[in-house]
C-alpha cells in the first residue's frame, strides 16, 4: 500500500512529504522518494494490472516508478494534482489541462 504526503501547513511539514509504502498492512511505513524531484505529493495512481507501476502527482510534474517506488522518473513536466482512470487510460488533472496516457504513464 502507498500513501502520498504534502507540505501544506494543514497536512504536515515538508520534511515529512513524499511517497510512503508499507508491505505489512500499515504497521511500518517507509519513505520511497529516490528520484522524486518534488516530494510534495498530491495524488498517487497504482496500476491494477502491474502493482510495480506507480504514478505520483507533484507540483514539479508527474513521476513514474516501475519498480514499486524504489526509484522515480519524471514523465510529465507540468504541475499535477489528481489521477483518474478508465480501463487502460490514466487521466491526470494538471495546470494545463487533462492529459491522458494509455501506457501506464510512460507517455
């Protein structure tokens, strides 16, 4: 399970921002931010067919992990806020509209 955290004053300090992951049902959480250019995470999307693929929406763009959060690569260079999906298409709410991806965020 994953959780995203942001630095907004009512959500918590910047030092506690980022993507967190648990593999034991929530008993222990650890930060998985390597390569995440901005740890202020507003939303996460998990590929239901391949749980190693995760997208993170940040003010610096959309980041993608293909290794269950071990490392991140920016795939979209516009502020992102939310995700939605329908069948094989992922939609992102961004500062410049609603782009769609049919390849799990690669493009």
